[in-house]
C-alpha cells in the first residue's frame, strides 16, 4: 500500500514540476508564441526599411540636383519649361460609327 502512495506522490510531484514548463510564465507555448510575433515584426521591419530607403534615396536626389525636381514637376504638376511645346496625345481611337442603310420602297422613297 505504501508503494502505491509513494508512486502517486512521485507522479503528482513530477506533474507539479512540469506545470511551469508547459503552462507557466516562461512556458514552451509562450516562447513559441513570442517567436512567431518576432518573425512577424521582422517582416514588418524589413518592409518599412525598404520604404525608408526609397524615401531616403528620393530626398538625396532632391538635395543633390534639379533633375529629380524637374521630373516631379513634369509628372505630378504637369509643368513645362519656358519655350517648350506641350503635346497631349489621345490614346483612345474613335469608335467607328455604323449607319444602317435605308431601305427603298417601290415608289423610290425610303422608309
């Protein structure tokens, strides 16, 4: 009988020692969840770094020369240089018009 109680005591003791490992504050599940959050944050940081690098390159271009400023003025504001001629091309082809022929009657009048 004492062996049975001793076995139950050891099983309970092992369960109590395993609880923090699986369900406690520093458990394996919490560590796994935090690793998932870290991976998501790294992806977000990489996307933001790319965006920041693009903005930084654009700022450097604007500070170094007038080519970027001129390009922006042309594309976004529609500005042109002095003594420059602006041509606007219409890319849409006109739709062909179809006219139904009038039917002639016996007396030569059309309907």
